[in-house]
C-alpha cells in the first residue's frame, strides 16, 4: 500500500479508535464548566477545562485540541481578544463562543473573528452537540487535507493536487513510476480534470525538473501559427516574419513540452510532430538546416483519439508514439470523496487571495456539492467555490451562495432533460454549452473575463462559442 494511501486511511480512522473529539472549555463559572464537561464526556469526548484566559492559553500550548468552547466574558480578559490571540497560534482550531449576553453585534463580531459558531446561555444540549460535531468534522477534514498535501509534496513534489480517492491514489503512484523515465505520456480525461497539473507533477519529479516545462494549447491556434510557435521560423519565412524566432521545441530543450488538446491538431502538423518524436530533429519554417533537440513530450486530450484514428482525423502512427504510457484522469463524479478536500483547498486559496477570514462550508452546503454531477469537473468546482467566497459576508458559506443548478433551485440541469435518443456526444455538448453560457452571464457577457475565470486562452473560448453556436449578447454589464 502506498504511503499516501496509508495516511488517507489512518486519517479516516481505519487503524485506531479515537475519541469523538478533544475539547477545551474556558469559562470562569464552575457550574457551567462541570455541566458542559459531564454532557460531552457522556457523548464520548475527551474534555479539559480552564478557569480564565491565561489558563486556557497555557492548556492550548501543552497539547492540541479539536475544539474550544470559549466564554465571552472572562475575569482576566475579553473573550474576543483571547480569540484573536488564539487564532495567531492555531488558525485551524474550531472555536464556539458561549455567552449570557447574546446580541447580534456580538455574534457578528465572533463569526468575523473566526469563530465556528456563537451560542447563548442557557443552551439546547442537542443543538450544542450538533454544532460541536460539525465543527470538529470540519477541523479534521482540514487537518486531513494538510496531511495529504504534505505527504504528496514530500514524496512527489506535487503542487495544488488534492485527492484521497482510490483512482487518484493510483494516479499519484503511477506518476511516481513514470516520471523518472523519458517516455512519452498521454493524459486522457474530460475538460477540467487537471491534466496540466499532472503533467507538471511528472516534470517536477523527473530528472528534467530544473529545465523548462513549456505548455502549449494546440487547440487555441490556427495551423500556421501553431507550427511557427512550435518550430520557430527564419526571417522572411512569411510576410510578418521580420526577424528569426525560436520555437517552443527549442525553448523546451532538455525539458518537457506539454501539448494540450492534441486531438485538434491538423494532419500536416501531426506529421511534423511525429518526425520530432522519431528523429528528435526539426527545421524552422523557411529554414534549411536541421536542429537537434532533447525534449520529453507529454500530450493531453479530452477526446477519444482511437475514434479519431478510425475516422481518419488523427495519424495512427502518431497515436502509438504518444500512447507509450497512458494515464486516464477520472471525472470528479467518479471521485466524490475528494470533493470535501477540494472544496476546502479552494476555500483556503480564495479566502487568502481575497484577503478575507478563512471561509467554511456549512454541512447543508456540502451535501449538494457532493451530490452534483460536475460536468465541468474540478475547474467547475473551483469556480463555484471562488464565487461563494467572493459573495459571502460571513465566515460560514450557506447553500444560498451556490448556483441554482447545484443547490437544486430553478430549472433542472439540461443533462436531466436530454432526449432519450440523444447521443453521449450531444449530451456532453449541451452540458458544455450550459457551463459556458452560465459563466458568460455571470461575467456580463465579457468574453475576456470569462476566459480568465475558466483559465483558458481567449481564443480557445471563442472557438468553443463558435462551435457550440452560442449567441453572444452585445450588451455587457451595466
């Protein structure tokens, strides 16, 4: 079993029995401390208590806790001030504020300061227990995410790849096996599954890691421009060639060239790519001398290349040259156990980017995220979380911040309305059209902004808009 798989299973509690959670209660009233301690210990929690802020800080410094129950009014300091100090020591610690003075202002201040919840004395036992379990579950999910990322970075030097599902663990191990070789790799998977991230991981774990990693989206350029980009040209090779220019094969020499959307490449360009793979030589456009290069090729596609070969749209010899090692990336709907970890990763990323306190998902927000089919895969999930962080006014993100088709509001998703005789290709095109139109509407039909949100070149988005016959509204946002 892989190291990452072992860590993942241990974090899920398969190797040891643990208490329901460790809780520190900080309250100056002995009756409150004893009542809470008895309630929690009966439910299987491990509990410690502190009588004031200073005592609480000392306990927190001695051992880790899953949750802090913190009184707002302490004899030696204000609970809000103590919360701010605790946040600097342990930003991930779940905190529930308790007070006899429950005002809207105090609740808002507590949530903005990073508290998971705010309850008033006297409390309802069942609700308090539910809030505690929910906060501890979030804490453990965040810790699991950190452990997995640390293990992946230590073993593979992966960046921004999150996953604990069996399909992803197998891919992590496969990447570790193929990275040291110089063999060509073909990455296959739907749009948004993270093919470029995997390509970077292969490069970073290869002997070429200190040389260039050069990505090029072959589907975003017309054939002439693509060939000039890949192979370079000499001065005067065509009308606008006022100076000689290196191609990306030269730029990537002794490194890795990542050819994305290779299924869109024209037959003539395919023949030239094949020659480089066979002979490791090419010529500039308009040139007469051969150039020798040592480049590892990683190609990616979201279409079935075998079917394109049958249709005569892709060279069979090039396909077999590219398909030396094949890695199939699973769609997000086939690795749903990764959704909470991915959501947590994107919450951290966009909370930090937008300079906001760390956002958290309510349980009723996470449920529809896990249930949704995610036709746009990880990229769509990232966009949804970014939108929720930007629109949120508190640290807790509720289901009202999710798009209608995910939260179950409004009209059904087009996939659910597909004709019974529709082909899979027709259904996927309709899904893709829906995702693009939805993003364009959010961006006020600003195509440049939409392309940036999708993280694709503007030319790629324009090609998809044209292919899917999407009518662009001329009027932008007011």
